[in-house]
């Protein structure tokens, strides 16, 4: 499985290798690994992608939101929950300039 961000850290490669033979068992082990070691955004990202692949959409969104929270400056992780909810639109258009104040009244004038 090739993930969109490139090669995985070595500590996660074993989970990827085992995923197709036992998806549920692998996800349980990976979740324990990520939560015990406080793996940060990368661990939750991998959990989100593999959960989505296994058909666990609600868990995938939860993990994607955790990754977003743990990497507040990352544009990729900021959009990750959307990508997980809408996998067919992974190459969706993104505006060149995003409003930082989310449509405040001052911007509307």
C-alpha cells in the first residue's frame, strides 16, 4: 500500500505488511502502539488511512481529527478529516488563498 505522503517510518511498516492478512487485529495493535507511545500526527494519520481502508469510517474520522489537532500548522493535516470523509475527492481543488478569520463581518465589507 502506497500512502500519499511517501515512505513510512520503519516502526509502522510492519503494521502495513500485516494489514491485508488481518485488518482488525492490525488496527487494534496499531491503535495500542500509537496511544501508548504518543506517536503524534503521523501515527494517527496512518490509523486514519488504514481504518478508512478497513471500512471503519467513523473511527477514521476520529483519528484524522486527532492528527489535525496534533499538527496545527500543517495544511495537509488540516484537510485530512475532509480527505478521509471524501476519499474520492482526494485531489479536490483547494483555493490559493484561504481566509484565516473564517468570513468575519470585516471581510464582508
